[in-house]
């Protein structure tokens, strides 16, 4: 034992690894866990925003939708307004006279002729102009490429099926109603509304389920004619057609397998309901059973069928032609 020292009677503690030893190296080689998802990285929001702006510049005025997780989880209420996004679609809707309640403009938006014209029309029509953030526009348009501008359209106020007959009687005219059996494309609904207005129909009847409604897409395709043509909605289309028959209207279904050409139907000058079937399946069985006549539109064998909007236009022209004579 060294001079002056005194033993403690305890074994000496083992020294831990010092800086630069293998212990430190082993800890440094340990993994730091899985790579965090993109949304947890600090730079993700800035990158996502720049990519969104680039998509909007490339997207032009198409207004095409991109996937939105929030939109997929939530369903829009029937009573809530709709929104048209994109510089070209907004300007076209305003020029067509689509009823709207507000025009939303993104903050610090780079104006062009389309934006300036939209603001001018909205101001002339007394439509509210609201400046909002791009995030707000993203939520309103449910992920559409809005290009910093969106138009709010109120929910459509549907009529009762009997209201369409009353409109014809008030005008002292022979009733002509167009019923749509599960037509699900709003562009077809808009095109049919355009033809119905052109050929003197008193309104459209649609079912409340499995059918396109009066949406932004329908308004745009109708070129504003939905503003002067009433649309009624029935919870049960078959029952509504039965009530029309009880009221003295003849129900004429358009069907490629019908036995009579549309030009040979002798009921077109009578109070009538023209029924247009869905894009893929045509008339349903229950609706067919309510028809007084199943009429076909003659065509070349190479064409199996016509688009619902085109078929309605052809039939309505024939009704108008016969009623003029």
C-alpha cells in the first residue's frame, strides 16, 4: 500500500467508455427509426403549396378535380351551396346567367382578363365579392383546381311534380313534361333542359335518388336555360308517372326496342310525358310498365343507341313539329 494511503475496502468502479471509444461508436451506429411520413417533415407544407400552384398554372381553365381525402370522407348536404372553380368555368357561368350568390377571389391573386371580366359581371349583377385565402378556396371547392377564383351557387329549389302541370294550364297550353329515368350525368340533364326549353316543354321531372340533380355542371351545360325551366323531383318516379296518367297525361317512353317510330306516335299532340332512360340501361322495368307507348328513334344499324340528351332532343323536336301542324 502506498505511503499515506488508506484502503477503502471497496473494489474500484469500472470506468465507462471514454470519448472516441467503441462504446460511443456502437451507439452512433444504432438506427434512428423509420423515416417520418411526408406530412411530418418541416418542409412539407411549403413544398405542397408550390406544387399546387404549379398544377393550377398548368391546369388552365378545365376545373378538373383532383383527389381530396376530406371530400371523400364527407358528403355534401342537398341544401348546401355548390362551387364552380377555375377562371374559364367561372366566367362562362357568369356570362350564361347561372344564379349565384358570391364570387370568391384568392388574396394576392394575379389578375388576367378572365378574372377582371368575372369581377365586372359580378359587380354589375350585385353578386357579393369576397377575398379569401387559398386554403379557404381549397375547402370550398373540395380539391378542385380553382386557380384562385370560385363561384358559389345556391342549392336548387325543386318544384313538386304537379306544379309542372299547373304551369301548362296557367299558360293555356297542352302539357309537355320530360321525365328522366336514372340519368346520372349532370351534363345530360343540362343538355335535355336546353332542348326542353327550345321545344316548349313545361318542365323536367327527375327522381330524388340515383339521378343527376341541378348541379353546377348541369347549369353550365344548360347555357342558362335552367333559369327559365322548372325542375321537379319525385321520391318515387313510377308513382309520379302514375299520377300523371290519372291526371290525363299520356306517358311515352323512349326505347330502342319499341314497336313504334317516334314520328308515328299519335299521342304527341295530346298532354304528354316523354320519358328518357338512363345512359347505360335505358328505361327500368317499372317505368316501362307505366308507359302508354314505347317509341323508338329510327337509326342506322351501325349506331346502337343515342346519347340521352340527343335522344330527348330528337323526340322533343318531333313533338313540336306535330303540334305546329
